[in-house]
C-alpha cells in the first residue's frame, strides 16, 4: 500500500542496534499558549519516548505542534506557553521541575540540539572555531590548552575539509551545508546522550541533505545517541528513522516502527499523509490531497479527535472520547476506528 | 468588490490599537487636546491672550489664572492655548513640505540606484552640513523675516531625514517578490515605484513623520526664541519661553516653565503617536 | 491565443533523431540560443564575473511541460527569470513565438504587448504579493495595466474560479489567507492575462505536502484545459517526475542533461543526475554522497568540466575539456548529455 520505498537504512550501514532503555520520556504532556485572540491548545496528552541508540522521527505538517514540543522539551518555550499537565523526564530527571541552571547544564552536555536554518543559528560575528570552543569549554571538560585542537578535531569529524583553515572562518563564508555540519559538530562535541534535530536539512539541497544525514547517522550509531529527528518530510523519515511518531494538530496520532508504519498505517491521517506524498509515485493522479485544513486550536468546542472533520472513517464516538497514545508505547494509534481493525 | 466587512474591521482595528497599549491611548488623548486647542483656541481660552493688564503682572498660578500672568498681566494659559494653532501650523507645514519633497526623492534614489542615488545622497549630505539656526538666519537675511521663510528653512533642514528613510526602505523593497510581480503585471519601472513600492513605505515613514513633527515644533519654538519668524506679541510657545526666561532667576518661574511644559507635552505626544500611526496604517497588523 | 506559426527547422531534425513512429513534431514556442548571464562582482572592467547561466540552449514546444532541475546556485532561477524576461541576458538570443524577445530590454518588455504572453509563478507566494493589495486587486492588476479587453471584474472572477479560489476570499489581504490560498492567488494572477508560457519557480516549495498535492493537480488540470506550456523549475525531483514530460538538468549554470522525464529518471546519463536522483529520500536507492564542495561559479575555468572534482567518474581528460550537450552514446531519442563519460 505504501509507495514510499523504505529502503532499510540498515542496508546502507550497520543495522540499528537493539534500543536500550528510554532516555527521554514525555508522558501525557499538554501545553497551551495564551494569546489575545484566545487560548491555543497547542499540545494535548502527548506521550513520546526515545531510547538509547534509537532514531525516532517526529513527523507532521506545519501547525502539528512538533516544533512546540521540541522547545517545550528543552525548556525553551515562548513565555506565553504554559505546560498544563504531564511529565518530561530525561534519564529520570524531571525537566519541568528543573531550575534554569540545571536545564542549561543539560543542554549542550547531555542534550545536543540542531536547529533549522543553520546560518541563523550561528553567531555571525564569531568564527566557527571560537563557537566550538565556547561549547567545549562549558560542557566538554576540556583543558584550556587543548581547546583549539579539540575544536579542529570536531570539525574533522563532521567531514569539513581543511579544518585548520576553516577553524578561523566566519559563518557567512561557509555554504549552507557546511554551516549545518558545524551545527552538528556543536551539538555533538559535548558528547550528549540525546540529540534533538529540528528540521535540520530543510533548505538544504538534496545532495547536501543526503551527506549531512549520513554523517549524523554514522555519529549517532557509533555513540548510541538517542535521536529525535523532527521533519515534515515523510520520505526523509522513512529513510532515516527506526521509529516514527506522527502528529496532527497537537496530538500524537500514531507511533510505529518505520516499516510497520509505511507497510500498514493504522491511523487515517497517517494513510492520508502517505497518499499525498509525491515520493515513489508514478502518476500525478495517484496523489490524494487531504481534505480540509487544520482545525483552529483556539476553539472551545474542538472534538476529542482533532482529525474528525477531515476523517473518512469518523464515528460519532470520535467527538467525545479518544484514547491517546500511551507513554512508552512502541506501536500504538490514537483512533476509535483505525485501519486494519478487526 | 472588497469584502463587506472592510469598514467594521477598520473600526475594530482602531479600537484594538488604542486599547492594546495604554500609552497609545494617552498619546492619542493628548494629541486630540492639542488639535482642539489649535482648532478652537480663541474660543476656549478663558482670557484674551493679547489683553494686557499691568496691575495683574507676574501673578503666580491661582484659581483665576491657572498658569499665572506674565510681565504685562496677560493670562499665560490663554496664551499657551492660542499658541497651539501657530506652533502646530508651523510644524505641520514644515513637515508636510519636507515629506512631499524628500520622500519621493529618497524613494526614487533607493529604488533606481545608480546616478540618481548618488546625486540625491550628495544633496542630502550637503544639507545636513548646515545647522538649522545658521540656515534659518541665512534665509531670513536673504529673503525676509516672515513665517513662510521659517517654514521653508525648517523644511529644508528636515529633507535629508526623509530622503534617508525613504531611500533605505525603498532599497530594501526593490528586490521584494511583489516588485517582480508588478513588473510581470505590466508596470513600467515608475509604475512599480509609484503604485507598489511607495505605498509600502508609508507605514514605516508614518513613525518618522510623527517623530519629526515633535522635532519641527521644537525648531519653530527655537527659532522664535531667538527672534526669527514669529514676533511678539503673537503668542507662540517659543516666544513665551523667551519672554519668561528673564524672570526665572527672580523667582517667577511660571512665566517660562509652564509654556515650556506645554511645549514638552506637545512634542512628547507626537513621539508617542508615531507607533500608533504605524500600527494603524500597516495592514499586516490587522487581525 | 496562439501566435503565428514559427519556423522550426530544428524540430524536424529532432523528430528525425527521435526515430520513426515518434510523436508528430510540435511547434516550438520558445527557443534559447547560447544564453548567458553574468554578474560582475565588484566594480571595474576587470571585475570577476559570476557565471550564473552559461551558454544554455533549449527549446520549449507548445503544450509541453518541461522541468528544470538543479540545486541551489545552479542558475535555474536566473534562467527562469531570463526566459520570463525579467532580467536581460549578457549574451545569446531568446526567440518567442517567432520574435526575438531577448533583444528587448526587460523594462521595455514589461510595457510591451508581449508581456501578457509569458508569465511567472513565484516560489514564495507571500513575498510575491503586495501586502497592501487585496487578492482581487492583485489578480486584476495585469488586466488593468495591460488594458486587456472585457470587464476586469468578470475576468478576475472567472480565473479565481478556475484556480479554486472562493470569491469571498477576493477581498482579503495576503496575511489573511492561508499558504495554499496565497499560492492560488499567485497562479490566478499569472493566468489572468492568458499567457502561452507559464514559468513556475518552485511554486510548491513553501507549501505543506497536502496542500502541495492540491496545487500540483490544479496546475496539471489548468495546463490541460488551457493548452499552456510550462517551464517548471524545481529542486524536488519527485514533483518534476509527476508533472513534467521532459526534464533539463542544470549544474553551475550549464545544462548537463536533457531528455524525457521518465527516461532520465529511470536511467540518468550524467553522473550528477545520477547522484541527484539517488539522494532523494524515499527513492529506495542508497545515496551516492558527492565528495567535496561545489566549484565556484566565479570566473570558472572555460576548458574544464564544471563537475570535475566531485564527479565519481572523473578522470584527467575531464579537467581539460568542457563537454557540450550532445546525443547520448546509445543515441536515445530526445536525450542529450554534456559528459565525456556518460552512463548511457
């Protein structure tokens, strides 16, 4: 049924090692924004876990809440945001209860982040070498004398040619792909155990994207770093991730290992998303656009299942109740009438 | 053709702008007071601003004379109120003249670049080299000490300001997508500038215009302070301050300070108004 | 709507090359001959030149949909703007409907009667719409400026209907419309003057995948119904594969491969095309990761292949010769490649 060929990432390199225990665990998290036009219920009952050595793809369209989730995880949410329920645990530490100081310690040392638009994320008036050294000094437990060498080594590890010279380069002198490699170096040089990448290759060329992701996968597998990759590109997630979490309008609608998700999607939205993706298709007519649009999250009268108004399999019960994906579930769907139901 | 909800939307947008930021509301209220004073000054002033009464000279503020009286016994409050018309008139004329000449020049310079830009920029640089008072005195010496010449002098001094802002804004927008769209729709280069680029310059310039108004009022007051343009007994804030300056040391502070405070309040309200104007004019801020 | 028939000796030759049984030769709508566009970096007569588009020759036939692919910096956007007559070529000719439009300066072309014949749809619909114009005004503008016959309001409503834009949205400003709606306004505006050639510069790149599907199907339908010719510029090969009959591949300002879309995608001739295709996610191929960085487009070596240094198949000769677009080794119809060692 799926036209997207999940050429097993395993084919390209080592097979995904058996995942360890959950390093990051989000349980039943709800988040809202208070704006002057109403309260936006951006996340509702979201549960998600990432284990050591596992690459999890968080997939959704714009407005699905995936970036909001990512920032909430890191404690970097907008001031208007409020987490109204749930727990966010990193290695047993309650991130919601942590102080800003503790969070700062975690970010960079334990948790590495790669953001979209690398050029904007780098400080334009400092050389990339200095920026690497900043991170190393703060989180890397490296001696002052060794900083420069370690920075150059970090650049070499992300396949930047001529790292000695590039160490002194400013971000504007580098191409988009190289900037993103620098971002990855920054994220990984503190030897984190969790890597969060928010649309790291959006805006990059396809060939650069392939190279950057190959690099990330190689580094992440080598150190068994738990990775959360956020993307709107379903085909990308298919190629790259072990497990996929699909989000729609602030809900997690399905989570499954990659092969299972594309081979036999259970949530109608997942199926619709796959059907509207051009990758792997033969004719334009095969593309099925998804009817309707995202519901307005400020509404007071939102149905329990936010896909209700666009769903071809909607039941009356969907307006009132929905069983959300349980925390720690590896393969689950939040639907009253899933596909393939007995 | 436009959606029927256009007018109510404008009103609700106005209401939103006024209530979102209390400072805006204060500024608008003060501005309205100023406009009222300018429009109806002679009618709302409690006393005749020109009527002298030597027996009541230099009286401190009291129930009868809220701002006290000056050396000739004239009610200072009345003089302040009536002066609003002249001051605002001078400022508005100068700013309008300056904008009418400077903004198009700057926009053309920023949009077309090349030699147009170079010529206009050098012009602006030349004007900036002149201090206001020197230029004003030069013009007055050459062409006579009239109100019109004061307006012209202030307008000229302000030109580089508008040229620069318009030029910068036009420069940013010349590579915008909608400029290419306009060309595709069959606009000539001038058509693109006049119909698309220039209207989009207006919101950022509205802020500048309002700030400039405050500055223009100060300039008008400053010039009359040194005796150019407006002459006594015409009430004008600068003159009022000038007249009162000599009495500060002898303790009659109200003669200079109260008109000065009115002047300050007027300038202040224009500055605050700049942001509100920008919000009103920018369609993107409408929700 | 169709212009006078244009002489096309080239088409007959091409039909012959395609072999017997090939489709009937189609009228050539636009031909670019040796098109180049260079930008001077800095000032002065000896300033280095950035070769954005270098010696490009191509033909667009009436009614066909041609994809132009390549990565950032390859010059496809510049080429699109050259063909849409928004910028002027440094060298070369553009012949449209039999007339040499390359010789007319862009600013004169804008006010000429021919502006209506070639239109462009932009990548970022938000950026391409004047924030102070309602959707109606934006769509109506070409009709007003070009003084098109008929009632402007009726024309606008008709084309808005065709692109699926509800009439109650016409009074809205761009920031009050969704991404998909803005895209439709951009398309409606381009269609308003009834062009023969529509250049689309990554029109769906900024859209969500579900909206993208709708817009792509809309574009396909419009082409069928109106008999339009498309030049579809995109970095997304999946989309090009679905929408285009023929594809042109650009690299560093030059065309490196040309051919029917299916054929090129199934069996790319140029090593760059092969690498590009393999890098598409979800394609089922392991990506061929290209080493190194792209060569500089500033004052490139005129006698070396631009892909040399990154090319997995490169050899010494590639550094001494600049390959031209010519028929593939196997002489496949309609296919050309600029490579000393093409794969096909």
